[in-house]
């Protein structure tokens, strides 16, 4: 990628050029995050509420896994410069010879397949805006699993933001239970709440588990997602057979598919891969803003598309959630800003060292290749079912 090969030239351009480039890349990344987060939920909601035959959600999950796996396979093929023999040998070594590493991915793949199916249940029974707000509980579950499984520590501000997040979601659900506006007769808010909470739990556990088992792994992000796609397709077919096998056999795999449904499948298949690529340019604050803006965008679109009614209780709960998301992402960004401000306050002589002391090591101006970025698999799995 260009970011990898531009390290020397970027350093030569001076700190101002780096800041401008980082700002532009971060803004573009945040915009992609906003659009992807909001459009996936809105498109699922739209496709599930259209009049006429309703498609089988289990088939959409399987198709998304198939398309995602094929995309990763093509990317690996391109990395091998179109050499089929090299690709076959590489996949044989990575998937079959190292079968233990491959089998480790069966657990997160099973959880993600369940999560994707639960999202369809939740969005079918909750307004898009309510789902978007409630789904931010995945931040809470991910943080808790990180503390329990990775022995990470959270700052007081982060714990406070998680409490604020829970409070905001509780207010939104109280508004929903109180009958905030008319709802279709075929919707069950209770089932939607159970589904979204289960989806948040599975998202948090799978993301942290995936990070834990892949630490120190040399596999590329595309290989890992190809392996996830293989398991996801197989497990999705099992879930399809168990939940809707008879109906699918009678009506057909693509029953009820419309252009809107295909849009959902493509968004779910490629959206996560796209976000995983661009999110490397966005810091925590920008990601927090992106999540907050996607909630606002989903709410505004729900008002126009689905006649969603925003009352003061929902506005209060959503505002608390947006503030919590921003506060939770703030500490790392604030630490960087503090360090930067301290360096700036030192004046023009900040690069001078005491006599006899070696200069500090220079930080790289880029973050490395996608195939070796340790955080990309984590981010990819995080948005896989989002």
C-alpha cells in the first residue's frame, strides 16, 4: 500500500505534512464508518419491512459469508501474483497443515454466525434507531471481556462512560416498552431486546477471543477472514437447515430476494472488510464521533423512512449513549494530545538532548502492512456482524 512505501518521504516532508495527511485520512475513515454503520442497519430494517414475500434471514447470512470468503480468496490470489500453484500450496499449508490454528477459528466463527442471525431478529422487531442505540452495549460487553480475558485495566473515566452507556440504553428501552409511537403488529419488542443483548454479548466475547488466539500469529488478515468465511458458511448452512430448512427447501434458497435484499447482503459482506481497511487511519476520538454520528443519521433516516417518533425520553437516552461512546474513546486520544501539547510547549529546542545522551528513537509515520497489523483482525471481527 502507499502508506507503507511512503515512510521516508513522509518523514522528509516535515511534521506539518504528516498532520495534514493524517487529518485528511482520519476524516475520510470516519465518514466511511458513519455511512457503513448506519446504512447496514437501515438497509436491513428496510428490507425486512417491505410488503410482500419476506426473505429468509439465514440464507442472507450464508450468502454474506460466501461473498466475504470469495473476496478474501481473490485478494490472496492477487498477493500471490496470480499464481494458482503458489496459492494452492499456501492454502494447504495454512489451512490443512496448520489445522490447529484453523480449528481455533471455529469458535468465533460460530459466535459470529449466531450474531448475524440475531441481528436480523433484533432489527425486525425494533426500530432502526432503537437498535442502533441499544447495540452500543457491545462496547460494554467488549470492555468487560477484555478485563476478564486479557487482564486489561480501564480508567475511571472509561468505567464512568460504561455506566453512562448502560443508563442511556436503559432509558431508550424504557421508552420503547412504554409504547413510544405506533409499531407494526408483527413486531415483538421483547424478542428484539433479547436478540440485541445476545448479539452484544456474542460480539464482545468473540472479538476478545479472536484477539486472544491470534496474538503473535503471522497469518494475514485476508487468510484469517477466509478461514472465518469457510466456517461461517458451513455453520450458517447448519443453522439454515435447523431453523428454516423445510421452508427453504419448499420455496427456494433465494425466495423473496429483491435488489434491496442483495444490497443488504453486499453491505454485510464487503462493509466489514472495507471498514477494516480504512479504520487504521482513524483514532479513537474519530471512531467515537463516527459511532455517534451514525446514531444520529439512523435516527433522522428512521424518521423520514419509517415514521419513527423521537420523544424527549428517547432523545435523553440517545444523548447519554452518544456522550458515553465519545468519553470511552477519549482517554487514549487525550493522552496523545497531552503528550503533543507538552512537546509543543518545550519550544523550538525540543529536539536538543543533554550532552552525552543518545537521541530518542523516531516513530514511524505509518502503521505497516495490512498482513502484519495485529489490530486489524480484531477490528475486522468487530465490524463483521455490525
